[in-house]
């Protein structure tokens, strides 16, 4: 076999191998489900450590026709105060209904973010099929754990719409994150852990 032809066969075989091993096709969303109430799907450990408090937990059900539920956790201790709100909606009719709900949330939150407010809304990569962060904080001064903050992640993945909203302030800032990015990461981690809990 001529050298040029051998080289061409080798290159074609290598390309086929790389294509097979590096597929960019995303995994299909799982069939999310909630066992028990919504508070059972939420890990409070990070916020217990920040506030030095065990949370009060208030679960509630969703309207008829939706699977899932709400969970309100409040932490009020010597380290500080935090509220962690989790909304889990699993649409029996599938992804189109979840997309419609998510798009409505995105539109309404986007309308709250306008000049003169302390609210920003930005899309987020790496969470489900689509996600955004709703952020409320006064940017006229540097971030500090003792100032009020609110970060809400809204995520759509398959039939699931998940909203995780954290807010609060420090009383003893020593144990709290020193940067805003670290604080946002704790709320995002709560959302990621809840999604894992909801997987079958």
C-alpha cells in the first residue's frame, strides 16, 4: 500500500476513534422524583455551620397537577441569620410544561432587574438545561458577610424546575465566606445537592 494511502487510512481511523470517545451529545435528563416532603431533599449542613443554628423547617405541597413541594428553612443563631427556600416542581406532562414555567420565572425576575434597583439577573452555565442567578445586593459598597444578601438559582432540567434561594447576614463574620463568590457557591451547592437527591 502506498505511504500516502496508509497515512490517509490511519488519519481516518484516528478521527473515527476520537469522535466515538468524545461525543458532545448531552445525557438525557433523569426522571426526577421527590420521595417524602421537600425538606427531606435539602441538606442544611453548610448553613447550620454558618449560623451555628439548627433550622426550623416548614414544608408545603404544590398545587394539584404538579409533583414536588416547597421547603422553607430558617437558621437563627449566634453566627448569624439565613433563610434557605427550595421550590421543587416536577411536571408530569414533561419538559414543555417545565420550560414554560421556567421561562415565565425568567421573564418576571428579569423585569425586576432595571436601573435604580439592587437586583441583577444573569444566565448560568453548568446547571441543567438552563439556569439563571437572581442576585440582590447593594453594590455601592464592598461585599461583607454582615450585609444583607440574596442569591436565587432557578434551574430547568427535563421535567424539573428547581428554585433555591438563600439570603441572610452574619453576626459573627469570622466563620462566613470572605468573598461574595464563596457565598454564592454555597447556595449553588445546595441546588446541586438537591438535584442529586431528586435523581432516581
